[in-house]
C-alpha cells in the first residue's frame, strides 16, 4: 500500500492529513492523553470553501489535491506560483490564517473554511502595496517567478513583527529561493519597507 502522509509539526502537536491509498483520507492527531492516533475513511471528493482575499470559493476536491493546485486551477487565482512542489523553494508561499505557509505542502481540504491571502490581494485596486512598490524601486525581481512567494513571506513578517530587525529580515528571507537576483535587492526592498512602516505605522 502506498503511504504518502505529509505532516506538519507545530508546538509538539502533530496535525496531519494524508492519503493511505487513492480515496482513503487519513488523519493523525495527538489526543489529550498525548497518544498518536490514526483514523482513515473512504472519500472521493469533499466540498470545501476557501476564503481567498475576502471572497469565498466553494469547490469539490479530491483529498489528494494540494492547496496551491486548487487555488490556481479551481479558483482561478494563478498569481501563486508552483516551483519545486516539495516545500523547498517557497514560490508557493501564501498566508493562511495569518501564517505564511507553503501551499504545495498543504492539502486543500486542510484549508477548508480558512482565510487565505494570496498575492492578488496585496494591491488595493490600482494602488500597490508598499512592498510591491519597493520591489519595483529596488529592482528586486528579474523573471519574477519567485516574487509572489517572497512578497507574501515578507508581508506576513512585516505585519506580524512591525519592529522586525535587519537581521530578522535576513532570517525570514532565507527560507525562499531566487535563481535570478542574488537576493541583495530583495533584502533592500524588504528592509526599506520595514523602515518606512516604522516611520508611518498603519492606522
Ligand atoms: S512550490 Fe512549494 S515550496 Fe516550492
Ligand atoms: S526573480 Fe527569477 S527566480 Fe527570483
């Protein structure tokens, strides 16, 4: 039997959804007594609702589908890119319930009912987000393939840590890959946005 369980370990709690075989959805949880439990049930498709940038998308998905695939193919939001599909490059980074995640490592059904932000939600109409403007000003992109992931990663860091230091910015950005820019201009763009936000905090 093929086992393709993917798990996320956060704060000592294992939360995992995976496939034991085509159509068999498994969940692994740590119960209140600290024991690891596995349950499995047959499922072909499940209706889920993703709230993407404030709009609800209700779709029917097979449990094996990744979140990035469903966002792009079923919801038509193609700004989020797919690179390695193995959690390495960060091109697929989005924000789920206030947390930057690699959407190639998450199953769509794990995001049912959750608030999701993608690069399409950064600009306010024609007005770009300050970080997008800074990317332009500092030439922080060339081919642009990695850019949506870097933007969402950095926006989340700037919003959750308004006093983020230059060193912390380096640490955050080190999780994503860019094959073109050499990183220096991305770092400059994020640092300048952080300094700007500190001077004029959002009201
Ligand atoms: S496509 Fe998700 S980390 Fe590379
Ligand atoms: S700008 Fe080309 S991969 Fe980053």
